[in-house]
């Protein structure tokens, strides 16, 4: 009897990576592998890498070490953004057998005829210009929500970013395929779909392999709103210049789209935005926030911000701090700038010392705690719908309202993966919100 080979996966980075890991894992199942948890003993460990954090290689080495502790004879493969950008570096890590670039990762099972460990990692990676075709993906690992990839790559030239080098040009899934995948997900008793991509507001470009837009992001949103069986749809990060008023207005009246926007700002200083080659000024960002607040006063608005970019003087940082403090937003994701090979910003003058970057990060993270608290307080006494998750965490079950308030309730298995009307009553000492089920 042939023994079934076991495979385990580890994902570093974003929601897009999670959707792709899930799709890659299904190709293994099609080849007769059994998927096991990363904590278990497996024959093959696949690590989906990320290049956004400056300690990407350190994280990767730790994950490889963890896998080898489980099975020192296991075959270890690296895929993803870091594998495309620095394949030789990953291949040189002790214990790594295979490194696949942007176009090869979805064909990983073709490279696994022989699972004998290699002395040196084998590299199959493309020139990034060759990553011009689209592979649809969605994740169905977490039963309560799925990440649905609608777009990949980016044509923007932000001076700090390596994503275009790691993922190639902007290209989109066909509208027909997105709707097909959404319908597939809805049949699996998943209550919420999160739309993901590198630059999802650019949706429609490259839909049929050409550069023109076949559909707009608004048309995508309108079509998804009609898919039967989906309870909730959430837009992940979207550029402020691509979040049009028509989309905001549609979401405010939508059957399924929830009032939650995550909009990268990166800096509240226009000179820094120009140095970053962002495609808007801070005034446009203010307009977007105002428009959302006009039509959805209870919406949750999250912001990405980078601190310590070259040229960010104390004055410019304080301008960002005060700008965010005065803005009616709900939370921040704070990134400390780190130099990236082959980016314009890495060659810029005005380098901010690392200890200053760290101090500024801390200030903005403190501001985020204050903003989230104020947003949660504004929601006390209101009635919302919570989608409970499936884990028992120390006697409690958690979930999120449509406008992204984190709810905590005593563990009850019957609540798992269900939607409930709830009246928000108080903020717990851990910062989550308690409520009465209605």
C-alpha cells in the first residue's frame, strides 16, 4: 500500500498570500497529498514568503528551523514575494530544497517528483516581466471568512515599494471568474468574503490580458452584491485616489458590503507624499474620509501610515501626527520605513535614524489605541450584527460587527460561525466590546 504523503503550509504576510496559499494547497490535494497543520510532522513544508517587513529573511529562517525540528528529512519549498526578489538568498538557507518565483509557484507540484533533500536549494524563478498572466485564488481555511483575490500586481511606482518587482504588472481576474469563485465560496457555509489584491481599486485592468479596463472596481462591487448566499462582503485596502464617491455611495446602500474601509495614507505631509510618488495629496484623503462619514457615520476607517521615510523631519512627522489626530478615523496600521534593495527611496538623502523611526512608530501606535477606543465608545448603545468566529479562546468567543468592532462573549459553541444582532453595551479591560444578544 502506498503511503499518502503529507504537506503543511506556512503563510507570511498579507491576505493575498493567504488566498494563494489556500489555492496552492488545493493543488496538492489534487495530487493525492494529505494536508496537515504546520505544527505536525509532514513530508513537505511549503512557506509562502513576504517582502514587506525588513526582517523577512529572519522570519523565514525561523519558520524553516521550526519545520526541520518536526522532520529533519522534510522537503522544504519557498514561494511568494521574497522568493521572487531574493531566490538565491532563500536557496542558501540551510534545509531549503526548492525556491519558486512568481510564475512558478502555482505549478509547485510539477517540481516535486523527487522529495530527496538537496545539498543546495534549487531555484526556478522568472524575469518579473514574464509574470503577466493571472491566476485566480481564494482561501477557505478559516470557516467564517474567505479571502477572494480579484487582482494582482501593480503599475504604481511608489519609491519605497518592491511589490511591482515581486508580483509584476497590474492584472485582474475576469468578472465572470470572480463571480464564479464567490458563488463557490458561498456554498461552503462561509459567511464573509474579503476582497483582496495588490491594488484592488485598479480592478479591470488586464482582465483579458490587455492593458485597458474591461470593468471598473464599481462594476465589480455591484456584480458581487447580487451573488446569492453571501451574507457579507468586505473591501480590503484600497488606494484613496481609486476609491470613488460612486463606490462609497453604493456601499452605503448595499445589501452585503459592510461599512468598513481601509485606505492607505502613508504620510500626512504633501512633500513626503511627493517623494513617495503617491498619486494624491492629503487634501484628497480628507475628502474621502468626509464623504464616508456623510453617508455612513458609523463606518470604520482604517489607515496605513509609514514613519521614518527619508526626508521626514520632526516638523513633517508632527504634521502627519496632527493630521491623523484631527481626522475622524478608527485605527492605524503603522509601518516603520525600512530600506529596500532596488528602490528609489533607498538612495534618497535625509535618512532618519533608526531610533527616531522607532520613537515615531511608538507615538503613532499610541494614537491608534486612542482612536480605536474613541471609535468603540461611539458605538456603545448601538445595535449591530456580529459574525462570531469558531475558536474557544480561554472561555470566550470573539467576532466582528459589520463595522469592525471586536466583540467578546462567553464561549458558546452554538454561536460559532453565526451572525447575531447585538446591542453594544460596554468596553472590556482588554479593549474588546461586550454586548447583549438580541
